[in-house]
C-alpha cells in the first residue's frame, strides 16, 4: 500500500501494528470454518467496530478512498438472465 502523506491528510498508512504477522494470523483464524457469506459479515462487523473506534469522519473518508484506490468497478454482465429466485 502506498503511504498517504499529503498535507492535510490524517490517515496513517505507515506500518503501525506490533507483531503484524501475529495479527495477520489472527485475522485468518477469525475466518476459519466460515462460509463466504459469514466471512463477509464478519468483515463488515469488524469494519464498523473499527470505524466507531476511530470516530473521525475525515479519517474514515480517507481510509475509504485509500481502500478503493486502484480497484476497478465490475462491468455489468449483460448476459445474465434473472433466475426464478430473482423474481420475488
């Protein structure tokens, strides 16, 4: 990840986690034995908990921009047809 050090930026993107390998392993373990849907839910809950802890909307907006940077949107799949489950 590129460091964001422009004037007025508040987001610290420099390495700042003690024992980052241990943290990464705990993060991997958090998702062990979960379905993709459960894993996404855990990620969403973790994001909201950490966002509440940070609290500063300016920092949170910077983090969202940094997370989305260099991620191209998915193009619409024009060949997808609604399945019977999509009809309500």
